[in-house]
C-alpha cells in the first residue's frame, strides 16, 4: 500500500514531535517516499537532521529555502503528494487549517494539495476539549480530512487525559486506510473477518482454548481495509491492537462469536472465518473457582456452534483448515461439508506456519476443486493472496 507513494509528513510544535521520527522511519521502511515539512516550532523539539537521516530526503523548514527539485513553485510538494500526514497536529495548526490560513510551508501545502490529509492531534486535554478546537476538527472532518486520535494517557504536564498522540502503528494504519480509498474493494464490498481463538470457561479462572494468536485474521482485515473495503472484525482474545479504521467487536466464547457474526454479515459480501473456534465447551461452567480438593477433575464437554455451517446468507464463505495430518484431504471434506466457496489449508505442525508464527504456508482450494499451493509467505502476503481470490469470486458473482 505504501510502496512508491509520496507521503508529506508535517511535524508541528508539540512535545510529541519526537515520535515523528518513528513515523518517518516506519513509512520509509514500508517503501514510501517521505517528504518532511516542519514548522518553525517543531524544530525546537526535534532536529531536522534527524528526519533527514531517517528518510534520506531533505527536510523543508522554510518555504523560501526549498530543495532544488521543489524550487520551481512553492506548491510543488502539494502536487507530488499521494497523502499528507500531520503528526503531531497542534491546536494552533488545526485552527489555521480550519480557517484556510497559508502562512508557512506546511499550511500552504495542505491548502494547495488535492491529496487526502490525515491529522493526528496531540495537545493538552483542556485544549482538545475546548469548543473551538472541537469546532475546528468538525469543520476539517466535514471537508474530508481524516483524524486519528488523540488517545487517553499521560500528557506532558503529568496529568492523565485525552490528548496523547495516537500510537504510531495506528497513525500509519490511518494513512493506509486513506490510500485504500482507490483500492479494488473501495466502495464495493463489505468484508467480515473473524480472528483469534475462542475461550470456553470452566470456572471464573480457567478455560478451554487454543494457541491461535489472531495474526492471520488481523492481517486479512488490515489488507481488506487497505484495498478499500468496509471491514468488520470479530476478534476473540488476542494480544493485538485494534486496527485503525476497522469496526472491531471483541468476543470470548464461540456462542458470542456466532451472535456477533450473525449481526455482522447482514449486508456483507464475504465472511472470512480465520478464527480458531473451540470445538467443545464444558457442559456447565462453575460459578466459583474450582478448588484442588480431589486428585482429579472430570469435565463433560459438548459441541460448540458450527458457525460457518449455521450462519446463512447470500455472501461468499471462506474457511480455514488448520490440520496436523492429511491436510488437503481434510480441507476438502471441510469445504464440502460446510458448503464453502474457498478454504485455506495449512499444516500446523510446520514451525513456520503454525500458531503464533509471522509466516504461513497455505494451500487454497475453491468450490470448483482448483488447488493453489502457495510458498512460505508472510501472513500479510498470504492475506493479499486470499483477497485476490475473493475479489475474483465476487467479481463473477
């Protein structure tokens, strides 16, 4: 999504300006060409040389001292931009942008560009809640500006409140989402994705679960978002942050996941069931912690809901088959039994494609019997390949 894109990174005078170095570094590592524009106040918090070294590009701090390639006209940066990101965005800069003031290089760039603009506010909690700031943000949102954050946390003055700069990954996610407005799923499809492993309670402390990290499902949700889809993510417990721009419903048990899926698939075009749903649950869960008063414990287990089979609707169904033996044969049986359109099979005994790994080696099998074995790829790359197949199927439907 970011490869080859020109990102104008505007940095303004906030103590959070030091985090812009991490943003610039990650954008550059993702393949973006990052052009940094700093206000005069921003240079008091972080040196332009730091950003130049991280991006490999000259840093603009004065509209009358541009790099040679942008010296023809002061709006050349605005024309080169695929997206403008201002992080951190102070209350002062937000007010100037809302009023259309263009008295420095950053505000000139924003006023002149046709590219989407993403703001990541950071300021004192009272400044953020001030009606003027809220009115300015509302005005900018109405004009199409995207706003990510701020978040609740410890602020520069030591107080807790809403005003902390959003997490770097969330900011970059917002940039990816904005760029995805022109993707092959933009304005066309709603994709429901499930992720993580459900937990079936034994008592208030213990549960039956599995080793799923949720990484594969989250990768699919993020990839679909970046291609412009409306994404609804139903997440069982996983130690992963909520992706920016995605509606996330957190659940714990198979029953809760089924209920959430039934609601989410209303009007959806595809359901990608990447979650590892527990097959069994205790028939009854103890209301208080079970004590170790006996040498053993016997649990009576009953089947959980088969979500893919029981949830009906006019949408594409994609399932996963995590197998330890006869991978292809077992995946085909699951494809037919659950009447799926596509199934993703992987061998969980392979350390590079098992639970918790950042890579996956899968085989795609569709309803027509076509088998596509993929090489070992990152889970993000696997997600893109799955979505390629989904796009093809939806396009034909």
